[in-house]
C-alpha cells in the first residue's frame, strides 16, 4: 500500500516544487543528470571488466598502501575528491575492486584533496575540470555509438563524467540563491559550541556549493574580511571536509549495496576525522603554528596556514583510522547487508530423513517434484500462459490460437529464486547423503538427479524460446504466429497431460503415453515435414522468420523430450521392475528416428 | 536346485521382468480401448488428429512390449 502511493506522492511533490521555485527545478534536474551520469559511468566501467582496466585496478589497489597511493595521485591530478570517490563507488559497484581497496582510495582522496588547499593558497589557482563537461559529453556520445566495445566503454565513461559535471553545475546554479543567505557572523560563539556550529555551517555550505574547494575560498575570504576568527575558520574547514561526502552519498543512490557501503565508509571516516580535529583543535593549531614557523609562513598568512591545517588534520584521520580498515569493512558489511534474494527453501530435505534410504529417496523425490512445480510456473509464463489456463482449459488449441496476451515477468530472477536455489539445495543434499545410499538405491537417486537437471535445462530452453514467442505472439503475420502457437500448444498440452497423470491413481498411471508428444514434435512438426519451407517459398513468412522458427523448434523439442523424461521419473511407477519395463517400452531417440527415417 | 539359488537366478529376474512388462502391456491395452472409443466419438478434426497420434504411439509401445516379452519367453 505504502509503496503504491509513494511514487505518485513523490511526483506530486516534485511538480509542486517545480511550480513554485525555478531554483528547485534546477537543483532536482541537476541531481537527475548527476545520477544519469553515474549510470553511464558504471556502464562504461563494466565494459572493461575482465580486461585491461580490471587488471590495472587489481594491480594498483591490491594492497592498502597501493589503494591509498591511488587515491592520493588521482585526486591530486583530478583536483576533486568527490569525483574520485564517485569513481571508486562505480569501480566497486561493477565488482572491479574490493571494499577495502575502495576505502583505501577514499582515505587517499582525503589526503589528495589537501593539495587543492595548497594550490589555492600558494598560487591562487583552482583547476576547474568542469569546463571540460561539454566536450566530454560530445566526444563521449560519439564514442557510445561505435561498435567497438572499448570505444563504447570509453564513450560511456566520458559521457558519464560529462553528465556528472553538468549535474553538479546545475545543482550549484540552483543553490546560488542560498549562498547569499550564509552570514558567518551570525554563528560567532566562543569555545566548542562555536566550533561545532561553524563545522555545521561548513557542512551546509559544501553541500550547497557541491565543492569543498569553493567552501575553502569562502573561508579564506571571510578570514580576510575578519568575519570569522581563525579558530572558527578551521571549524568551517572541518565541516567542509564532512560536507564533501554528499557527492559520494548522492552517487551511491544509483549504485548497489557495495557502493552504498563505500559512501557510508567515506562519511564515517570524514565524520570521525572531523570529531578528532575538533576535539584536539588547540593541539592541531599548535602543530600548525610550529609547522608554519618551520616553513617560514608568516603569522598572519591564514591562507597558507589553512592549507597546513587541512593537510595535518586529514593526515591525522588517515593515520588514526588506517589500522581499523578491516574492522570498518566488517562493520559496513554488517550494517549494509547484501540484499537477500527471496529464494525458495527446500520443503522436504531434512537431516532426519537420512536415517533410512527409503525416507531419503522419498524426500529427494518430493523435493524434485517441488522443483518441477516451480519450474512449471516459469515454463508456463515463459510461453505467455497462466498455469491455471494450462491445467484447466478444456480446449487448449482453441484458447492458445486466439490468445495474444504477453505476460510481464522476469524469467531470470524467478529462475534464480525458485529453481536455481532449490536445485543447488537438492544437489548438495544428495552429495552429503551419498554415504548413506545403499548400492541398490543408487540408480534411483541418479534418475532423480537427472530429472532435476532436465527440469533446469527445460527452463533454460524456454528462456531462449520466450524471446521469439513473445515477439511473434503480437505479430501481424498470422502464419508465423500460427507456427509459434503450435509450439506453445505442444508444450502446454504436454504440461496439461502430465498434470492429468498426477491426479490419477499411481497404479493406473501410464507415463509412457507421454511419448506421443515426442512423436508429434519429431514427426508431425512443420519444421521437419517441409511445411516451413513451403511457407518461405510461398512468401508467407520471411526467411529470417523461418530461421528463427527452426532454431526455436530445437529448443521446444529439447524441452518436450526432457519434460517427458522428468515426468516418467517423478510420476512413473515406484516399483523397480515396472520402472525398468516402462523404460524398455518407452520410445527413445533411436525408436523415433528409425520411424522418421522409414516414413 | 536349492531355494536360495532359485531366488538369485536369472530365471527369477526374468520372471519379475516379464510380470512387469505384462502389467505395462495390460495398461497399454486398456488405454487403447479408451482411446479408440474417444476417437470414434470425436468429431473435431484437431482432436481426432491428436487421438490418432496417441493411438499410433500406443500401438508402437504395445508392439515393443510384446516383442520384449517374446524375447524373454525364448530365453
């Protein structure tokens, strides 16, 4: 209920915001463009997974000191710790680096960012890479349209960076009006209260301006105009260091749990560093003064002293927290767990059943039927049919021939949740119980294992089939639609008959009658009896349609042969001699091929 | 021949096999009667085609079963 109304409420609030404030529109558009840039960036890095970049990254970040150096160097070159942290989040989300390496990069970025203060203080220079946003976008998008995978990857990265800068630019523009409201003299308070208040202002100013460098410039200006005391200016710098994590937090919104862990790690590191700096502010100030004297920095050259302070307090943060990286990793992994896929648990596989081979066999059989039932849902939905329709419809031919409903469902995730996990549990259980299985039961366990494997293979065949079945279900060409419907009818009828057999008394069941479906697909199909060739010759379907049909016929055939085998094992006789008799009488590939050849 | 030897002999195994084959054959014959009745009373072309296919498959199964039983009888 809450989820259903959440999206309309958000949309309503946004529309109201757009209506009353053009600045709000600009800020939210900036956030949207920024997140879009993140998606592009991750897509770009994904193109390099398993290649050169991954090797390079794994070599340059496999040790803590290496990832630390990586963060220092890249931030010094790019002059943006936010960008480096966002890129680290992308690397991590794409599975190219470990969380510990990501934290190392973030630590390094915090040291690397202090070079910015030196550049501003020493040369009045600020490297503004956002000026490259537009060219990056243009070159990036051109490269995205290339066929070469590497070029495409570079294109995505360039365009991603371009969008990131563009997004930040719009956010800054939108917040411009708020900047004038920051009146630093209003927060003048003595002692630690003042320090915390100014740190909060520093956080706010950096969030608003989306740049700790911009905040540093503001602090230097305020210091020169004597709007703030030197002590409070340091608190502002501490706040700026915490506020700069907002970009990483924003970037992590579109990333997976690993990206969120890194953004949280970044925030924790910067907050702890900030708290340490405020707690020992007077000692750090003494260290700054001593360093200033050593390097001949004038007593009133607050700009350079701020740069010294920035460097010292970030170094302290790294030195203090470096020994706790592994603990931080464990904490983050615990605090932000990997989202659990809601997998189906085994119903019958319990240690208690391993006591006797008969109970063990029964448990594995029941679990295999459980697996089949879950697979049945995917197979039915895969061919765009509801299970209830397959099981209840009196005339499946008639119903399917006129049915054009495409079912919206995610086959892969359903397979992961309902089939793959269960199949893995069955395999694991049989492997563990191997020692308890007497030789006379071994064949039956083998058969059940085979049935499970064939069930899974059938789901995979249907996955391949689904693409064209869905495509041609809504196609205007009635001939190709008819051919695909014929495959759907055969699969659905087989599933229907299997269910009918299940309802019968085990003594009356005659599972080998399902062989009729093997004969039908191998001997009666239009693909094998030249019907498809005729359709192509008469121009009723295109050769491309014919090729697709022939390929998909293979998947449908495999599915039908496998399903009949599965049904024979799971729902056939339990008596060993009768099972053997059914197997001997049943039609195998050789029998059907022989008949087809003699036709 | 001792009783123990009779139980472990191929003759007993063949006997079990023959019994099982005959049971399946019996089921097939019952099914054949049912299918023939359905086929005679069915008027829809598609359904008749389907039933005919089932009848043909049943016939192949029965032929195979009879052949297997005959092989066992011949030893």
